[in-house]
C-alpha cells in the first residue's frame, strides 16, 4: 500500500489544522442512542470517492471522520491520531488516512498504523449504508 504525504505547510501541521471540514449543512447528521445518522442527500461533500467530512459537536462523545473511500465504501474513524490525538484527513488515491500534525502518522482504512510515530491504531466504527443514509455505531 502506498504511503503518500498530503501537501500541508509547516504552520498548518504545527497548528494541527486538518484539510477536512465539517459539512456545510450541519443538520445533515444527527446523534442519538449511540448512533450517528448521516443523510448523504444533504452532505454533497461525501459524493465523490476520496472525500470526507468531520463530525464534531457538544452532544457527540467522540470526533468522527467520515470518509467516502477510494474503493467506493464509506468508513467512519474516531478522528483522533493514535500518537497525540490530532485530527485525520484522507489521502486521495491511496486508501489511507493521515494525521494533520507534524508526525503525519498514516493509517489504512482498517485503522492500522502504516507510517509515522503512532503506536496505537485508529478506532474504526461500524457503518451501515441504507439508501441515502449512513448509520454509524459509536457506542
Ligand atoms: S499527533 Fe498524529 S502523528 Fe503526532
């Protein structure tokens, strides 16, 4: 599996500024009873393989990175690097995600560490796709 580095400036990495944004329509997702439901029809950011959004909020117990993988599948990761806890981004056309920080720890879609200083894998949450809805079980 290829390990590539996302192009980011030194300052972006130092400050831990991720490429991935929250969805423009903040109401495209909801959280209840341990499950996050994302309405893909209201999250155009996830329409193409290689794309992603980050979900964060006061009621959500864990930050989530939702990735529309290069393989066409959807993945949901705990958005916390196994090294220092910084946020993650997908690296297009590599089937990997990468820490936005200086260390650039890189993980497979299974959450396994492929490169960088992280010693712990990233947690992957189960995702079920039903028509235009993604159901992510986080608890
Ligand atoms: S916090 Fe991710 S590599 Fe250090």
